[in-house]
């Protein structure tokens, strides 16, 4: 290797630019996260606006959609916060008691220091929940700005996409880019809609079973199972472990067996019945990337960052999948990529 003045200058410039980009992201990561979340919400709400646009003026469809989305978000958030807050109070008392019962019966639980780990988990969850409630209660301005930004993307997003496609000079390239974007949006929306439906079903099932066996905080247990169950193939079992732990510590072995069987059946149905059909109808996501992106989003923005980050990941994977499917279909269509 021979270092020249130009190569040294290029290396120093690259280092300076990397530091500038890093510092810019650190300073504005929250605002960038808001923008990504608004783009995701706008992409999910756009079909609703288009559907109502067939019957009523578009401006009225936009107003109704935004008001409906805001009202639904408020009522769901309020209901979850009230129930989760009560549930965490109950779990902070009952979960250590269940862990102590298991330590008294099983050597492996004592070696694992189950009580200590459960108390640490409860404290982390309590801190996260309190912080989320405090931020939500004092962030009306943020929600207003995000609502305006979402409305902006609903109004101007299609125009921005058309302007982007117009930059392609070659007609075949432009048509291919449009085809890929449409396929990515369609498959990403379908996947997220089906994932949301699965979350509701799993949360309701685990919550009802927990309530039937008189476990503490059934709403929290159902919410944990449904949310973690978004991770394909193994999420339902992992998310249902708190319910299984409480049943093992507070109830008899029959209740543990029933709850374990319910979790196992839900996971088998998800992995061997639901997942193949969802993958064929939408896009294959897999368990690794959603877990990694969810953890990273949680560290940066909390629960909202984990959910919106995973949703943004679905759209990215859907776009990459659309590129691969389109490339395979190009020879059959007789289109030559020059």
C-alpha cells in the first residue's frame, strides 16, 4: 500500500462525515422516529381513505379517517393503561410470591435465583410502564404534530411517489419500480393487518384462560403473550411464560398443564397453519429480524419504537421480496433490463 495525499484526505473526510451523521442521528433520533412512525401509519390508513373516497369527497374521507384513528388510539390506550397499571400493581405482589413457591419446591429454581430475576423484571416493566404513562400524559403536542405529519403523508404521499417514479427516464424501469412499490405496500399492509388480528386472538385467549384459572393480572398476561407472539414461530410460547410461571407457583399442576397446552396449541397453529398461509399471501419475515429490530426500537423509543420499527421492517422486507419476485417474472414477461 502506498498512501497518497488524496487517499489520506478521503479517509479523513469519510471519518468526519461519519461523525457528523452519527451526531445528527443522536440529536434527532426521536424526531426521525416520529417521521418513520407517521409514514407507517399513513401507509396503513391510505386504503381506508381510498375506500371512502369512492363515496364521499376526499377531504371528508381524510377528516373522518384521522378523527376515527385518533379516537380509537385514545380509547385503546386509555383502556390498556388503566388495566396494565392495575395489573402491574398485582404482579409486583403475586409474581415474587409465585417465584418463591417454585424456589421452595425445585432446586433448579433456586440455582436460577428465580425470585431475584422476577423482581428485577417487574421493576423494569413497572419503570417502563410509568415512564410511558408519564410521557403520554405530557406529550399532547407531540401527538398533534405527528397527526399533522400523518395527514401530510396521506395527502402528499401518493404525489411524492409519483414524482419519484417520474425520475426514471426509461419506461420499463419506471413501470418496474411502480410495480414493485405497489406489491410491497400491498403485501406489507396485509401482513401487518393479519399480525394485528393474531395479536388480538392470542391476547384474548391467554387473558381469558388466565382469568378462568384466577391468575393475577390476566390483561397484562394476555397483552404480553399477544405482543411477544408477533415474533413468528416462537413468540407465543415465550410471551406466555409469565402466565405459565404464575400458574406453576400459585396453582396446581393441572392448571399448569392446561395453560401449557393452550400455549403449545396456539404456537403450533401459528407455525404450521397460520404462518404458511400468511407467508404465501403476503411476505415471509422470519423470527430473527423482528426480534432484533424490536429490541433496538425498544431501547431507542420504548414500546412504540418496537412496534413501529417492526412494522417498518415488514415494509422493507416486502419491498425486497417484491424485487426478487419481479426479477423472476421479468424473463417470462419478455422485458429486458438494459
